[in-house]
C-alpha cells in the first residue's frame, strides 16, 4: 500500500512539473542592462570627434536606448 501511495505521489509530482513547464517561458523576464562602448580613432585635438560621438548618442536615443 505504501508503495502505491509513493508511486502516485511521484506521478503527481512529475505530472505537475510537466504541466507547469510551458508557463515557465511566460514569466516576466528581468531587464538586462546592456552596455555599448564607442572607440573612436581620433586624436585629442580632432574637432570632429565630439561631433561623431554626439551623433552616435542621438541615434541611439532615437532608437529608444537610454544613457545611464
């Protein structure tokens, strides 16, 4: 009798896990913080370097990326 109850318990446990498996993918995902690095091959006195990095920031902002 004990063996039958144990088998029933294991069957219910395995069945419950199998039934819950599809819903695990529907859980709210935590937001990942993504990082972007910008490497510019310019000299320190190059007047165009700040302009290109600012254009890069503006484009990312238009695409919905936030700086922070």
